[in-house]
C-alpha cells in the first residue's frame, strides 16, 4: 500500500500548486480549498503568510 504524501500539485496549479496539492491529499475539489484559503487571507491576513510558507516547505509533486 502506497503512503499518501503532501505535495504541491503540478496539475491543479494556479500560483504555486499549494491548494491543489492539499485538495488532492484530502480528496476535495481544489476550488473549495482555494475559496477557504481566500477566506483565511481576508481574516487577518494569515492566509498569505501561510501560503508563502507552504509554497517554500512543500516539495514539488515530481521530485
């Protein structure tokens, strides 16, 4: 059995693939994850910082 890993997506990518990767990991529509992330951005701006950190930390899908 293959273990699930969290990666930045190459196929569901708008900026860096973070939301697409999270959506693939939890089997959810990427649009829902993106909308939730936008809400986080408007609620104090923590979403922007979290996105930048996730884009740096999360490995690319095909590395």
